[in-house]
């Protein structure tokens, strides 16, 4: 069954002295995730936000392989924000900005952009393993904000487990879904179609459904207009 972590570093696994935390899942999934983003973003420049960055390991990997993009990681958890900042410093990559505090349940989740102190119009929003470990309003906020902050043709990459046509794609995902809902009735593996409906409302269309290892998907959406 898939594992999930709400707060990294709480499982007794010691992080590094500088605050860098390690997500075991990162080592299993980052290459496949990166391959999808590189397919769509190679050669592009501009600002991209990662929401729910967790430890910060994905943003370092993406910034390394997509150097023309300026990456803005974010989270709402204080320990995660410290880990992201520690990974940013450790990486010494010039194209990663300091982490933003973003709560996706607020549809206007990037006041820095509105105030001109953050990224400019976005080329991409990347979100991995968040919307099933959060209430549905987080998915709603994700797309409302993406529709607002992405430029025309900008992309959303949404990685995680999903149902298709209301059905689980594997027994392990069904068991994972039950364990999530037992822990919190507002959580759970989401339907591709329900997510697509949110995207459509926000002016985004589904470009691709990439099959990923371990019965996960990456949904790629593009902002029309
Ligand atoms: C399972 S972790 C995934 C972390 C990282 N994306 C990865 O794949 O390794 C879920 C992350 O979502 C963040 N999160 C939960 N609710 C959120 C919200 N309302 N807004 C933004 N981030 C949230 C958590 O703090 C956590 O860092």
C-alpha cells in the first residue's frame, strides 16, 4: 500500500543538522516525475511555483534539470519551510527562490504575486502528493489560483494516485484511499474527472495523463487563452 506523510521528520527519522529532511518516496518517484516536466518545460524560461513542496527535494532536482526556469517552492508547514530553505542553500542553485508560505485552501494563494514581490506570471505550477492528503477545498484552491496566476499556455503538473471513471486503478490505491479516509473523512484519492471539472472552471484544459510507476499519474493541464 502507498505510504503517506503529513509532516516529514515526525517519524523519528533524524534530518540533517541544517534542517534538511528526507522523503523516502522522493528517491522512488523523482526521476519519473522530472521526466514529465522536462518533456513539457525543456527550453522554456520564466517563473514556476511548486505548491506543497514538503522537504524541498523535488524543487532542487527540477531546478537542476530545468535551469532556465526560476523555481519558487512553497508550503504551509513551518518545519517543511525550514527544510526547503536548507535544501535550497545546500544546492547552491541560483534559480531557486526562498520558499513562500502558501496555503492552497485560499484561492488567492500567492499574495506576493499580487503585490509584485514574488514571481511574475507563471509558466508552471507543480503539485505532488498533496490533494489526496488534504480536504477537497485544497484542490479547488489549487486550480482557482493556477487559473489566476498562470500565463496563457502555462501548465499545471499534478502528481499522485487518482481514480478514473470513479474506479480505483489498483487494489493498493483502493486500500490507500480507505486508510486515508479512516484517518480523515475529508481526505481521499481523487477522481481524474472531478479534478478535470475544477480545471475547466478555472480555464484549464487537460493535455495529458502520464502513467507513472506504482499506479500513480501525472495530470498535465494547460491554461487556455
Ligand atoms: C505528502 S506531502 C508531499 C510533499 C512533496 N510534494 C512530495 O511529493 O514529496 C504533502 C505536503 O502538502 C502540504 N500541504 C498540506 N496541506 C496544504 C495546504 N492547504 N496548502 C499547501 N500545502 C499543503 C504539507 O505540508 C506537505 O508538505
